[in-house]
């Protein structure tokens, strides 16, 4: 992992384990239900997308590839209408 240089950079490590992302992850935990703080909960739950994008932006991990991820517009998280 380029951020912590301790473990291989995997999705699981980046989102849930990396010590270099501890601060951003703490903020993510405040916005996500405890039972949703899993890979499945973060990646499969539409309500997790906004906090997940905020986490990704906060860490800056993919900024060199994608720039800053835009906020998800209301209604884009699976709400009908």
C-alpha cells in the first residue's frame, strides 16, 4: 500500500484497515451504520455511496486518476422519482 507501506493495497485494506486512512475512516464510520462497515455494505448499499465518495475524496487516493469525485445528486442513490 503506497499510503502505509505495511500491507498490499487491496480494496479491503484501503477501506477498512489501512492505518494511513484512519482519520478518514473514522469520519466514514460516523456516517455509516455499524453493520454497513463491511465491503459489501460500503460497495453494495446505495445509501453508502455519498459517504464512500467523501471518504475517497478525503484520502485523495484516486485523485491522480479521477480528480475529485462529484457529490451524488439527490435521487441518484436509488430513490425513485
